[in-house]
């Protein structure tokens, strides 16, 4: 079956620190990969995505590269801000199956302190 | 434009009662998904609708759960004889479904269900 594993949280950083949230996946097929973010009191929002190997998704200073050889999609940001405090979810969907149902990781709570 | 909306935002019910949760997808989105977010299970897929096709119900946890989508737009998730383990945030998402697997799903704010 399909699964996504994220690094365990919570993660606490100081403002301007470097962020990495690890994500690895197992998939029967060729998945698309996503990072969703859930800010306090808000719904899930797409942060970035990559649909094929070696693609890099980027948005709001965040980046993640689709690594097929290591089945990974790690999220990085060079300098975090207090406003980045949120829960981050890595997810995959499989091309060719019925629909594009998402399989999510457990989520990683990020807190950025000033 | 308007995003995905869900109602109610919060629902408190007593064990054994039935509840209905509503989702209004983004206009023109043919694909609609229900997910459940709970402390013990994380984010789980429940059911998927695509146009007028038969829904994919493979994620529904029991036969107490059902959903329908009328006219290819609004969807209702019904939970019969609610149990305490049904307490969770129920999320709805929609997408254009132009290309399977790569579509972006847009999520609503969710309905927080509490079963006492």
C-alpha cells in the first residue's frame, strides 16, 4: 500500500533559522508529492507540489525536491519567520488510480519563536 | 472567488444520534473528497466523487457512514448512530480533476464533530 512518513515533531526554531522537515514515502506506482500547511485556526492549504522525479516545488521561500532514488520529498526553508508557525503535512497521490486521493503523513508541528 | 465551504463549523451531538455534514465545493470542480482528521488516526481519506460516476467509498470506516452528492455539486456526509470514536474534524476538498494524481485539492475549513 501507499504510505508517507514524516519526521516526528514538534519542531521549535528561532526566527531566521534553517528548517528541514523530512518526508519519505512508499508507493505502488508513480506518485505526485505535496506539502500542505495548516495555520492555526485555518484549513489545509497547498504549499507546494512536484509531479515527477527531480522536480522542485517552491513557494513562500519553501522548497522540496522529488527524489525518486531515496523516495523522499524533504521540505526546506532557509530562514523561517514567526508567521511560518503551523502544522505541515507531506502527502502523495497516485496517477492513474481512481481519483487523486491523498495519503498524508502524520503532520509536523512547527513553532518559530522571535 | 469563493472557496470550499462546510457547515456547520462545529457540531456537538450525543452518542447514538445521526448527524449530517455539508460541503459546497468550488464551482466547476468535478471532483469532491471527504477526509477525516483525528488525533489517533491523522488525516484519512473517506470517500471520493467524480462527476456522475459511482463514488469510491473505500475509505468509509463503517456502514454507519454514507455520503451523497446531489447534482454534481453539494455533498452531504451522514453518520448514523454516532459513536465517541467518530469525534474528529471532517474535511471536504474539491479539484478540477483535469489530470489524475497531479490535481491540487482545495480544502474547506472543516466541521469539528464532538460526540458526547
